[in-house]
C-alpha cells in the first residue's frame, strides 16, 4: 500500500516509515505541486507502513497473537498518518482522535515470531474527518512467506491542542479519479448515519445476576474495571483508541470463553463507535454480554463506561460500544460447534433477533462476494 518513496523500519518497536527514494520523493513533490496550484492539498505522504515483531507477551491463550494487540497496532498506524495530515498546513496544531472503526475481519491468524507489517493510507477527507484504510500483513522471517491477516477502515477527527473539545477542519486531499471522492463521500454519509443510530443504545447497562443458568446471557456476561493511567494515554491526557479496543477485545474473549469453555479467537469486529473521550484518571468499566449465537460463531456486545472520579463533577458516561464476533476452536485449531444461547428476558430476545439480522446480512454479503462475476 505504501508508495515507492516510503520504507518501513527494521523489526522492533512500532515506528513510522520515512521518505527514502529520491525518485519517490520527486514524484510526491510533483503531485503536491500540481495539487497546490488548485489550492487543495498537502505535501505529506498519504500512506505509511510500520512494523513490529510479535513477541510471547502478545499471545492469547491459543498461542496466536491476541486480537486486541492487532487492533491496537491498527489504531496506532491510523493515528500517526491522520495526525500528520491534519497538521500538514499552517494553523492551529491538533491531534487526531479515533471516532469510529468500521467492520474489521480477522482473515488469518498471526503467529508469535512473525513480523506484522501495518500499512495505513488516507482514502478520504471530509471537512472535519479523515478516513484511513489499514491492511495488516504477517511475515514469516524464516521463509519470507507473507499473508494478509486484517483489513480495517478507521475515521479520525482533529482536536485542537488548545481546546480538545474543538474540532478543527481537515486539509483536503487530491484524488487521482473523481470517482474516488464520490465513493468516499458515500462511505462517509453511511458511517455517519450508522453512528447516529447507535446512540439510542447508550442507556443500556449490563446488570449482574445471581446463580445464572448455563448458556444464558447472564451466565457468561463479564466486566473489567480499569483505572486509566499515563501509560494508557496520549501526551495530551486522553486514552489511546487502541488501548480501549484491546480492553474491549479482552472482555469479549472472556464472555466467549465462559460460554463455550474452549479456545476462542476473534473472527471480526463490527463497527466500534467512540462516543466521547476518556481522560486520564477515569475509572472505566468494560462490560460484555452475549447477544447471538449461530452454529459456529458468537456475537458479543461490548460497552465502555467512563467514571471521572478524580477532580471532576461529570457523571458516568458511555464512551464506546461495539459488537465482536468469536469462533470456538479445538486444541488442533479446528472450528467447533457453539452452544446455543438461551435468551430469557424480552430485551435479550430482542437483542438476539437483532444479532441474527446482522449475522444473516453479513452472510449474504459474503456469499454475494464469493459468486463469480459474469
């Protein structure tokens, strides 16, 4: 995905790429100059690549790389390129904050010892948001074999460093084809509508139940309480979106494991919506509950609530929400049947039917993509 003038760092901690080839730099300069004549573009690269070797502390129970670790790397790449872009012109300095992650599929597991190559590219900008598309490749450094493991689309908004509640304007990008801008605008409008549609659920709370029966929602529902510290935050005192996503994935994994009592892996993440910022010092509660099961998959809803307990009169608020899909695996890594969820209350039955609708919609979409084109 990265243009010829960019090269990733050597395996090690996450790092950004740098302009390298004079020819690539000249091409980028020519494109920027031509675009600047129309008064509409920046000179910053529209794509980067970062990489890191996967270590034992990145592993999940099954021995593969934890899905939350991959989500965190995806967000870090998106944050780098969108923040660079939003500060590419003179004006008020800002930091790009994650607003939404579109559906993300885990196409193939990544193993410990492999190198993750995370490529991020800006594909659309609106007045106040940036769309970043990210691909993750795994590389076996012994054989050189590479495979695509993840694809994701993220949306960021630029927040002023002087006033983090102020959203700044985004420098526009130049598109090689007019269709790219039109397609991007359609994606922007679609995610905006879907994001608005999630707000009605923000009053939902996961309540504990005494002595729940197996295979019920109450039996597997789980919560994690976390005090937000400096290591969770950006330099400006707000939680990294990737940190929140990793915690959400951990809770969803606990719910899935409690339900089926086998090894489990993340299969996909439906759109993650970030409703509000989480500040350093907040206590966050990440709650997960099973909403739907098919024969081989489980849908888990995850809610993140923030409680500003230190030096604030603000009440507890909903910070993020998402749906995760997990599959059950045998010790040999083969898919296993999933115990069927038993919804008890009217709300649980309603959520089950909604989850079934999402499952059938995505199944039909996959089947449509698999059909040969005439």
